[in-house]
């Protein structure tokens, strides 16, 4: 069992037992097209897995963790407390790329992280990619409530958090995660790419951005690309096609999708999970979720191996 390196909205640490109880007793390769924080992938330490996410910064982070863990840790050790003054030796000590005033070290590093979105000269060199990965972890551990959110232009816009002694280096977790990721195929593609990766007998676990629990809720706020109702329909079509091909499928989603997965022929159960990451403090707490699967009860694993280690 390896602990996730990043905090991530919608993480499945609280539902691991329930998820594993619906996994097949045996399966071949594992595929996860919406990786996010990777709670399931890291907890199971699955070999030869295909993991995917549409967020290029997140995918770059995991590739850097896999390929350059010590260089990543070394760079993380150079960062300062988020509330101190900006570093005059680094870019954006006074103003961001968009002309906003920088009044704390945190906001300077946020501006550096956003070079991919705002700076036309950002070329994605090896050194830039390593720095971006280090900044992602630093911001993840020092921003408000560990939230990841992008504006319409793709700029990370979460404000500074309030922590007495934040640990953004996470050296042990980075090294442990690097070993698990060593044999993984890490992709940055649309989730439909799983159709070309999965074979009969494989297991696909889908944990997409959730359908909102109300007509006015915004379930696409974490990424500039978003994930709307048409994407949810595409996901259900992919799940049905995988089922028809003999691939094991387990999907998490919000409670409002219950009927559509039942109508598609899946076994569906409601589960409650506690959400600690949300920009609205009133929206944290237990939420209604479903777990849908094509794994018949007599073909499921008997026990899970969940870990509820706190961040």
C-alpha cells in the first residue's frame, strides 16, 4: 500500500473497501482513465497498469515522479514558506504574467506554475517540466484546502491556504510512488482511449468528474476543459462497449446517475462518502454516490485492502 502524493477532489480513500468488494476476484491488467489523485492505483500497487488523465500538468507530475524522483525532491526542498515575501531572484517577484500584483511567495510560485497557460515562450523543456511538477506539489500542499481549480484560460487560481507547518516535500511518498509508477503506462488522452487499451479479462475503473447533485451545481470547475453531460453520456457508452467486449468495469459517480446505469444493465449500489476538499465549506461532508459494475456478485473479490491513512 502506497499513499497518494497529491490531495485531489473526489478522492476515493473513504470508499476503497466498497470499491474492492465489487472488483472481480481475478483480472488481468488494470486501467484507470480518470486517475486524479490515484487512491485506488497506489493503494493496490498494481503492475503493468494503464493510467490516464486529461490534465497535462497532472500527467507530467506523475511522469516526473516516475522518472526523476530525486531531482523532484531536491527542487521541492528549495521552496520557502508560502507567506514570506516573493524571491527577487525568481520570475514574477512583483507582478504576474497578467499584470496582477504579487504580495507573497505563494502567489509568485503560482504565477510560475501558470507559465504553461499564459507565457507564449513556455516550451516544455525537461527543466521546465520538472519545475512545473515540483510547483504542482508545492501548491497542492499550500493552497486553500488542497483544491485544484483552473479558470477558463487554464490558469490555476486557488488562493493561499492557512497551515501552521505545511510539508510540501513529501519525499517518502514521492519515492514510494515512483516505484509503483515504474511499470505503468501513463497517458494524457481522452478517456475513450481505454477502448484501445483494455482486453477481455482486464479491469477498468472509472471515477469521472461527477454529475452535479442539483441543476445549478458546477461539476466542471476543477479544469478549464470541464466534463459536461455529453461527456457523461460518452462515458456510459464506453462502459457498455467494454462490457460487451468482456472487460470488467467498475464506475463511481454521483447519486443522480443511478437510473441511467441501472437502465444500461449494470449492478448499481448507493454509497455515502465524506468530501473534505471543496471550495465551499458548506458543501463538504457526506455526499450520495453510486458504484456501478458489470461484475456479478458471485464473481467478486471477498475482501478489500483499504487504507484510510490521513493526509
